[in-house]
C-alpha cells in the first residue's frame, strides 16, 4: 500500500550543527505534509507543515523542503540543540474523501544531539 | 488553551477483556483521530470522528470501535483483547474540515498480559 518512509533510522550530530532529516512518500495525490517530533513518553508534537503547492516553508530554526517531482520531503534544523534529541516523523495526507482525518506516517528517524 | 487529554495514561489488561480509552480534544476542535503506535508497525490510523460521525476508518478488525459525543470528546473501545493489542494509543484533534495539523495527546499505554 502507499506509505511514507524514512531512509535513515538514526542521525547523530554535534550541538550547533545543522541537521537534515529526509522522507520519501509514494502517494502522488498527497496534498499536505507535516513533521512531528516525539520525545520519550510523550505524543507527537507538531513542528511544521507544508501544502503541496509550496516548495519551502520556514519556521523558527526549522525549514521544510518539498520536492514533488521525486516525492521527497526534508526537515532542516538549524543550530541543533540537545533538546532537539527525539524521534522525528513525517506524515502525509490527501485532500478529503478517504483521507479525512487520516495521516500516514513514516517510520521515524532518531535524532541524537551530542553536547 | 489546554491540549489534547487522554485517560488513563496506563492500563494493564488480560487477554479476552475489553477496554475503553478516553480522549478530550482541544477546545473548539471537532475532528478526533485515533492511532495505534507499536515498535514494529509504527503509527497506524484507526479511525476519525467528526460531529459524532465516523468519517474514516483504517485497516483494523471490528474489535476496535469508537464514538464521539456532542462535546467532541471521543472514546475508543477494544473488545476481546489480544497480546498484539499492546501498544500506545494516541488521540489527535484538529479544528474542522479545513486541512490543518493534528495535535496529539500523550497517549494511553495499554499492556496485555
């Protein structure tokens, strides 16, 4: 079935470095993409989202890039901090119909930031 | 504004029992979705409710059911529990039909003995 998948299950960086987490998706009808951060013992926390009519969106220290041609999504975290250590998930959904309220998640990437 | 609240946080049950989990969405949010999270399968969509109606359902057996009340609070029920139902069950809410991010609670950790 269609799914969103992550290529790199783990990523280790030094504090202050920039981090890039990648995600591939297979559903060409995907209309909306979200990045979540999940810390141990907590639910996923919204980071940033992007619609399919955009290529790039920036937030505070984070940037999401969307390449619809190759169905690729990335999350860039600037000046990574130890508090950024967590599991990061990409998720996608389509527009309406069978997509109502349904996010399809990638498997997740474990980001570890070393002081 | 308070976040999504799920109760209880932890549950231990035995095979064959049934369980009911509760979710209170963010005030004003009318859509509630449920997910199951396991190490092997990741996050998988169970179902979504909007205005007390199930609008969407994932690929889970009929033992998994849910409902939504007029105040948007939602419950999910799992009957005839199996060992494989051990998981973190997450609830997420969003405002309405307009595509907006879902906001998650911290989940209910269900362990089946």
